[in-house]
C-alpha cells in the first residue's frame, strides 16, 4: 500500500509532518498519494493550500457546513448546472476559504463547464477528481491522521472557549471581548427584527478586514444572526461551537432585555395614570435608588417602536419606555440622559426632552414638556430641550401670551360662567398630573361628572386630554394663564379686560 495512506497506517512509519516541508497537510499531498487516486482538474496553482479537514456535503450551500482550510468532497449533487452558476459556485467556495473541492467519478456529477475551470484557475482554487475505487472516508481518515496535532489544538481551543463563557460577567458577555480575544477577530450578534446589536459592536467594511463580515443564522428564541469579521480565522469546527456559545448568551441577554422593557412599560403607564403612586415610588426606588436624583422624560418619533424599546433595554442604563399614542416616551435619571440620547439618535432624527423634575407627581408635566419640545423643534434640530421653551414663555409679553392662550383654549379663555367652570376643571386636571380621582376630589365632584366636563373641554378646545401632544399645548396655555392672568398690562397690552379672548 504505497503513499501517504500506507505511511499513516504503519505505527513506526514516518508521520506526515516529517514527510512534508510545510507545517500542515496540503492539497498537493493528497494528489501525490497514488493510493487516494485523486487528480487535479483545475486550479493547480492552489495546490499549496492547507487542508485541516475533509468533509462530504451534497447540499446546495456547502459553505454553511464547511469553512476555511477544509476540503469539500462531493459526488456532484451540490454542483449547479450551467456556466454562470458554476462560476459563482467556485467563487463562493474560494471566498469562504475552503481548501478545494474533489468530485467523485459518478454519473450524478454535472459536466464541468469551461467557466468553472477558468474560474478555478483564476482564483487558484483546486478542483480535484477522485476515482471510483477510493471512498471519501479514506481521504477523510488520511487528513485526520495527518493533522492529529491540529485536532488536539482544537480541543484545547474549545476548552478555553467554554471556560471563558462560564466565567465572564455581564459586561464582558455583552461586549463579546472574551470571544474576540480567543479567536482574534471581531464578532457580533444582531437581532433580525430590529437590527439591534445584542453582542459585540456593529461590523462594517471600514474596520481593516479583508472583506465583508461573514453571516450565520443563530438558533435563538428571537431570530438573530452572528457576524464574524475575519472568517478565515475560524474553521467549521470552531464556528459550530462559537455559535453554540453565542446562542446561549444571546438568549439570556434578550430575555433580560424583554423583561426589562415590558416591566418598564407597565411601571411608566401606572406612573402616568391614577393608579397606586406609592407602589410606583417603591419600584422606582429599586430602579433608580432611594436617594433619587432628578429625572427627565424624552419624547421622540421613532420609525420602529420595537427597536427603540430593545435598544434602550440593551443600554447600560435603567430606562422606562412607553409607546404613547403620538410619540415614543422614555424616562430616565438625569445622569443617564446622555446615554439615552446616544441610543435614540441612532434611531430617530428628532427628540424633545423635559426639564429636570424631582417630584414623582410631576410625571405628567414632564411628559407634556417633552412632547412640547419635540413638536416645537426646528426640522434640522435633532435634540430640543424644554428648558429653552420655558424661558422663552416666561419672557413673553401679555399680548404674546394672549395669542397662545386664545389659540389653544379657544372659548375656554372667556369669562362666561360655563366656560370659566370648564377652564377651572381643565386646570385642576393638569395640576393634578392627569389623575382623575385626585381631580374629582379637589373639585368636590363625582368622577363621572369630571369625565363629562372634560368631554366638554375637548369639544370646546378641539384637543384631547388623552393625547400627549394636545396635553402639552394645554399645559403651555395653563402656564401662560398662571403667569400673566390678572397682572397689570404693559404699553403693548390691552389691560382693560382680564379675559383672554381668541383672535
């Protein structure tokens, strides 16, 4: 039994690494072994390619199952028909870094086209032909035996991977730093539905890589995929185990993120409604700390609400998010505002932020400020703070305030008894942060009576007390009324009447 296979079967025979001048098995060594009956069809200039493994595959996408330095063995089922398809097939194998392809002598193998042969020669990609008397298992055993030391290195590598995976903290898991250090290439995991980066950093073609990142779907609860910046550093064996580690980590991270955003929605909705404010306070103490600092609310228009929820949940900051009827809301501590802004500005081109608030009872006010800032921002202004809007409002004259109040309140700005009563009801509702029962108790009326009166307010002002944009405008009008109503007029004001009438 001459050749490489004979030597490998002799216990005292020379090992491949003594026979070969290179560090690992090469395609040329397989061709040179007469016992393997394998010939070169095209791509002879690539016979120096290393072969770490040989694997049989008959699927239409063999690159899903084989990786760099691995020899594809096929009876021809995976080879397409026609020159254009065969050219693309060879190019795909070469791009994936495979060592080469050997096709068995069977009638199922399609006819080689000139395009396939020319592409293999151009890319120096070996296309081989194995005789009918050589089982592919013989080639596989020869490669495995020749690279026994390489397989031991694989085992050691996997030991490092799983040891690192079980010992890393949450920050390291999210950054992907541990796996990057082991494989010496950047790795990231992307959520398919939202495009959010779950692990690692966004990968592009401007990071010094030799080509676009390689993509592989992951079997996670939410559809995700991983990207590997330099696929040539990972063979198929390593890639499978890397995917397994990333699937476990990704599921854990996404489960935590979804839990946080759903909990945040529930807390935020309860906070803005007339439900148990004491329970909300306790929850916020857990989230933001008992020594609570000032908080802010950010309002924005986002094209993909799910992406906004998930992006902020994945951010390293305790944020409450809520999908309001006409804007996306986020509440955070003042110290976390910069991080929230960084995330939102990757999703939307316009945000409005409230002033800082300390009292939990100011949540409705903070929402109104944020929405007012959002809708008052210039088209080219991505981030608008309500602080400037508040200053400009207080600096206005009574004439400007009259215009604002009249345009928003409409007939409620008059002194008639009925309209005055509805205005008082509206202002009480706003002052009580949209809490129905608290407003009814203050006015000494039944809650159903309050509902009826606010319906009359909505009809008179053509604004809804359930829509954040309209509430923001009503709150601005209420602020202007409190600031200027009943004060002596200046030269440009008509001080003869205390009533605010629309123009």
